[in-house]
C-alpha cells in the first residue's frame, strides 16, 4: 500500500455499498429502540455514534471528511457542565478525525508531500504555543488551548494529505461547505425575518448555530470565492446553481449588517490585482512598513491618547447607516471598545514581550492594563470576548516570536500562491489558486478586527486552505493533481 493512500482503498466493495450503509443505519435504529425499552438513553447516543463513526472511518473516510465540511456551518454551540462548551456536530467529528489522523501517522507515516516550508512554519507555530504555555499566567488554560489547537490542525491540515487526491476532491469539499453554510444561513435569515429583519435584532437571531451576526456574515463572505471557482471550473450545464447560491449569500450578507463583509470583498478584489501583476512581495513589505510606522507614531509621546473616545458619545447605534458614520467619527461603541482592548494589549506587550501572558490568557489578564480614558459602556465584557484582532492577540499571548512565526506562516502561503499562479499554464489551476488566495485574504482581513481562527466555521477553512496550498504540485506535476 502506498504511503499516500487511505486505508479503505483496498477494502472489499461489499463493505462500502449502499446496502451496507443501510444496514449500519438499521443497526443504529435498533440500538435506539432497545435503549428506550431498557430505559438507558445513553446507549442510544454512544453506541450508534461509535458504530456509525467506526464504519465511516474504516470504509468511507473520504466521505466522512467531506461531511465534516457540511456539518461545520450547521454546528450549534452547546453548553456543557463545568463552564465548558462544544459545537455539535462539528467538534465531536473533529475529535474522531483527530484520532484517525494520529493513527494514520503511526501506521503510514507522513506522506512526502506533507513535508514543506509551510508545514515547517506550522510546526513551529504549534511548538511555540506549547512552549509559551509552560510560562503562562494560567498554564492549565493555555495547555487546554494547545490541545484544542491540535485537534483543529491535524484534521484540517494533515488529514487532507491522506484523503484529498485531486481537484475533484477539493471541489467536493467546497460543495459540502457551501451547502451547509446555505442551510445554516437560511435558518438565521428565517429567524431574523420573524424579528423584522431589523438592524437591532440581527445579533442573536441565529443562535444556537450562530454565536452572533459577525460569525454569520464572516462565514458567508468566505463562500463567495468558492462559488466563483465552482462556477468557472464546472463543465455542467447546471453551473447556474452556483450563481444562484452566490446571489443568495449576498442577500443574506446584506441583512447581517456587518461591516467586515465589505472589507473582505474589497480585500479580495485588491488581492486579485496583486497576484495577477505579481506584487505580493512588494505589498507585504508595504503593509509591514505601514503597520510599524503607524505603531511608532501612535506610541511617540503617547499620541494614541488622542484616540480616546467621549464616553457619553460612544454608544450603540440604532441603524446600519449611523454605525458606518459613527465608526469614522469615533462614536461607535463596538469600534471604540476594540480600541480600548487594543490599548490594554499594547501595555501588556511591554511587560511580556518574549513569551506573552500565555495562550488563551488575554481575558484573565487584560483589565489591569486597560486605560480608563478608553473605557466604554461595554468594557465590563460579560461575554468574555477577546481582543478583536487575532494578530495582536498572538502578540499579547505568545510574544513577538509567536507573532513572527504566525506571520511567516501566512507570508509563505501567499508567496507560494503567487509563484504557482505565474508558473502554471492551466486555466483551471489558476482559477483554483485565485480562489484559495482570495478566500485566505478574506480570512486574514476578518482577523484584523476579530479573533476567528479559533472559531470552527472560519478556522477550519483557514487550515484547510493552508493544507491545500502546501501540497499543490508544481506545474510539471499538474497531471497528477487533475486525475479523477
């Protein structure tokens, strides 16, 4: 057996037939009926889940992996005992696939295509998270975070090396994801419609599937490049379905009233121009110079204090148009609360520049570092939300080295995308690369004002994109990727 083949490839066809699937389902129903008879309801959950998961892992792993991308958008956050929570059905599936990936590594080893600069950067990223957890202000929280990170990264980044063979598989995964997202978005829209589709009722309309309207809008916007790629690369006469799907996503996004969607679409358009004219390297240098210059200017003579909001004017806006104008004038409460936490984060960096305060430790440690003049009406932070900038959060929690490693990870991915784009002559390959690049750029943009890499609906796609970019072949190997 090849080291890159999944273990189910040589299984007898009877075990993967539709009749076998029906038998497994019948078996699960029988167990549920039996559990009701003996009044042991836990049996109706545990045993069928084990039976079905075991079957798919052994005989239909590729299909199970595709189903993961369908279940991610429709997963609902459920509170567990002890203050813990999980996303059902997505996270239990991730746990199963995490164990599966680990066993595949032991059995088959890591495929040769898994060894790349991108994989090395990701390995350093994980390693630094573990290292900084040892010096954390709250080590238990940090180590839990490191463990949770591993069951994200292994299924989304490493498992594709075993179960994703060619463009057909990538297209299928994209299809499963957009269908799941549309189902979950329709749920949000119906709930919101019953509340009048108003601006003030949009935040919690989609619970428990959607934590808030920002997660909802961000997930919808990253499907737009996927729709475009599926439409352009499909030879079927039914590809108009992707156009209708994209149009539906745009309508749903409009009523989410989230500013981030417009920033993402603008970033995608700019990135399209950048990659086509081969300006990725120059753009990264300009962006880094801009961030460094802005930081130095704000810190010089405490210039950042000029940004302090008027406590009585930074309030919740009553409609979307007012929110846009209030954002530019420093009177939008959500924007100014972000600034409040960014200022606290900047002060934290001074105290812990090397290892930070520890992964997932921002909430427990930031309040003593906050500046009174930047406080808003929501600074009590009862929802225990983060710093609302993933890059600053890494800097605060993992220090300068942690941020540099994460930025190198992104930069390597963007470099490879551009190199592949300009070295291939395949039109479909260029379309795929542009799709991957624009989706990645949208996620990068989302995380400038949010902390969403840890959100399963965004973070999962982020690591899958990195995986796909990592193993995409050079032009001379494209025929291998295209086989079906």
